[in-house]
C-alpha cells in the first residue's frame, strides 16, 4: 500500500479487520442493524460518503468494475435496510448526539468497513490469488486485529502506518474530538527515536519503557521492535508490539520496597544498607575519599521487652528510628538490621557535612531525654562501633564486620560507649572464633574435667560440702581459664552441652563418694541462664540422676541473680519444682545483680552466697563490711544459710564468723582440687580433727 488509511485526511484511518466476502455484506448489515440501534452508533451518512468517494475515484486504492457493481448493490441494500427499519439519518444523528462517544465509535466502524473493502479488493486483484491464499490473508488480518498486545507498523521516524484496536485503546484514548496519536514519538519521546533508527538498520530491540499519559499517569510498556521490509515499499517498516506492564511494574516496586526496607520503622534494611556501602566503595575515585560506617545497638533493650512487652518494645524501636533520623538523617544513611540493631553511613559529600565526632555527639544528645511509652519512661543508651574506609576495609563486608566488632567492644566497655575499630579487636575476635571451635571439639572428645573447692563452717571449720568447677586442660598441659571459656560457651550456645557434661561428671563423682562413704555433700553445681530457660532442664536433670542412681540431696543448684530475673515467672516455677524434688537451691554472687531484694520473697531458696568482691575487703573497707553485714542480716531474717566466697585470710574469716556468716569458701580453706586431691584433703582434715 502506498498510503495509510490510518493517516488519511478524510478521517477514515482504521486498523485492519477481518470482513466476510462482499456477497455477504448485506446480511452483515442487516444482522448488525439492531445492535447499531441499541448502541446508537449508526452513521449511515458516513457509509454513504465512503461509497461516494469510491464512486468518484477519490480513494487511495484501485477499485475494479465488479466491485463497483457490488458496491452499487450494497448502496441499494443499505437504503432498503434503513427504510425497513424506519430509521432516517436525521433521527440517527439526533439520537447519536445524546452520547458523548457516538461520533468516535461511528468513525471507527466506518474506517473498519472501508479498510476491509480495500484489503479485499487488493487481495482479489492479485494475479493468480487462490481461495486458500485469500483465506490465509484473512487469517493474518484477524490475528493482527484480535491480538491482545498493541501492534503497529511504524516508519523509521515513528509515523504510525497501521495499528490494531488494542494499540488504539492504549494510546488513542483522548477526548472524542482528539485527533489521535499519529507518531509514536509523541508517546515515548525523542529518546525512542534512537531505538527506531537502530531497528530500521536491521537489528531488533526489546525493553521496558515508561510514558506519561493524560488521565492515566505514568504507564510502563514492554516494547518489542523488529524490522520489516516489504516489496514495493520505498522505506523499511518497523513491526512494534506493546504490552502494558504497569501493574507488574507497580507490584515489583512494592516488593522492592518491602525487600529493601524494615517493615516496622520504614528504614532501609541490612540488604539495602550493604548495597549502599557497595556503591560508595565503587564510587570512590581515590583512597583519600573516606566515609564512616557506624553500627548502633540499644543498651538493655531486652529488659524493656521482658518487662513492658514486645508491643511496647516495637514502639520504642519506632521512636529510636525517628530520633536517629532527626539527629543525623540529613548527614547519614540510616538502616535497621533487626531487633535493636541499627546502622548508619556517613559519606563526606560536602564540606559543610558534619565530621564523625560531631555526628556521634548529636546521636548521644538525641537520647539524653527518656522516651515516653504510654505511662512508662524508658532511658535508652547506645553502644556504637565505628569503621572507616579505606583504613579498616576496602569492601562492604569487611567494613560492616569491623563496625560490628567495634560495637561489641563498646558494649563490653559499658553503656553509652563508642569504640573505633583497631586491629587488636580483630585479633580478639579471631581468638574467640578459634576458642569456640576448639571448645566444641573438647566437648565431643574430652578435655573438660571437674575441680572441687571445699566449704567449711565459719565457726568450727567442719566440712560442709564443696563446689564443682569446670576445668579445661589442653593436650599440651596448659589450662584455659573458666573466665575465658565460660563466656565463649554462653555466646556460642555450647553452654548447654557443657552444663550437662558438668552435671554428669558431678553425679558420677557423687555416686563414687556415696559408695566410698565419703561425706563431701552437698556438691554445688553452677546452672547457666540458658539451662534455667530451657523447658527440658528439669527432665534432663532427673534423667541424669536416674542414670547414676543418685539422690537430689547430693546436689545444691546455684543460680545467679541475673539468670533468675530474666524471666521471674518461669524461674519461680522451675525452682519450686526443683525444691519439691529435693534439690537445695542457692543464689550465687548475691548483691552483684539487680532487684536483689524484690524477688527473694517469691523464691524457695536455701542459701545466699556473698560475692567475693565484698568479701575481699570486708575487714578493711567500711562499705564492703556494711554490705556483707546487710546480706548476712537479711539471710538470717529469711532463715537462709549464708556462704562467703573468696575468703583468703584468717582476718576475713574471723570478721565474717563474728557477723553471723555460716560457711566460708576460698583459698584460706582450700583451692579447687581434682577428685583424688580433695579426697586426700578430707582425709587429712579428719585425721587432724581426731588428734
């Protein structure tokens, strides 16, 4: 075709349709008349005008003599149909005027009829065209017309040569008096021109393109472009397919938002934060362009969750996010990783940006005032760890790891602290990792043993039991301090296995002592907070006791104050259950935890142990003496046994005995000893007392 019905000046531009042969057009019109009336879209004058144009030869396509006769017959049939239906052009025009879209739909139907006749005429005029070839052309036209994708034939400059109804629905949706879209660049802009030029050169292209459409806002289309050169055409055409993927794009944006942001606070999450740091690293033109990564952790957030509930804890996190954004949001990229862990990056983009020290001061200042949560006020402290590019790392992973290590060093140093990473911190972390791996191996293959430290009466020196203490000896004979491996076991989760191993070895020793009639009972065993929290603790303890044929009276279970107050309700239930089974219960390191007095009335305990930090200066420091006296007085008032730990001098023992302390334990009495050594120690002590 030399010209396009889509852009013809007479307004008859139309998409390609499949139409029955001309012999059946009368039946088509008669069958369709009722539908046209119901939709008020009949424009017989337009059809008549199209026929007159064909008669006068003013159309853009050839018309043979046989078609002229058929069109004349069509004209007669149309007039007869109108007369039979008693419809006049004036009535149709008056009714059509009541609908805003009557003219547009009539023009569309008229274009469809005119263009279908043109295609049919061309098909019939092809020399040697068989019925099969004509049917094939009908099929192709139908596929083009009924495609669910927008389809158009374009020129290299974007002019729309042909378009199917779906394309028109996508882009020709303006007011009824709109001239419609004639060039694709009007929808997608000049940047689309480069794509057209690329394809007109013989290549193909596909991709996602946005466009802004009046009344619809931003829309997204997946566009596929391919070259198509037809014989007889002066310039190559481009086949364009358009799929509206706006809904998919919107859904992807929502998913992206959810994937990269924290649902509670709306801040970027760990993944987004890491991507941001990666981009900063990639954009650094030289090593002199530094930036700082800061990890933040709230102090004592777990206490808020446990005491006020997780809902209040969430409110606290939202307020923390707000204060962080207010304090440093203009100068930093802030994220929440989860729980009470936050992070910030301070890129030095402008000279007026605050330096890291000023930013840290702004952070601490933002949390000086307590946070009001309903009827409760909560004071929040921050532990901050800092790592700097490029000194501490050249990639996102190493920088984040260093900041994390520094943050934990800040927490270990106390509340409201900030630590900058240094190489010694990394060495300590590496050492802990090595220790953690080595401890797992030791627990599986041996190396953990028990030492027993005796307890005696503060007044008579008589034997009153002992405490079982875990010891770790390496194959080379060197010893690992409990102060080093116990915290690692607690942090790594191996404390449960270690605690069960200690109980097993203690019960095995108790069974042997019972058989040998050695009286070193009760044997005190330290129970970790993780063991106390375990719902299986009592069952496992009783199973081990049965394994060794033991009695609960052999054992005294020691719990720290902090372990008890983590979950008071659960602790009360567990301790009551243990006492009912016959175990003795002791509170270890009394006076060093919090809520030291409030919980005592709820627990059925037997023993209070005064921490050695108070005992070491009890005879020389008035404050230590006052604390020790208060604990002894409190214990006596509750009818509890009082044990003083860390007694190293006779002066300390004498003072404690006079103050009313019941038992003493420490180097003055005896160091922790292996099983055979404490057995010999007991024999010597018995012989000495007999003589």
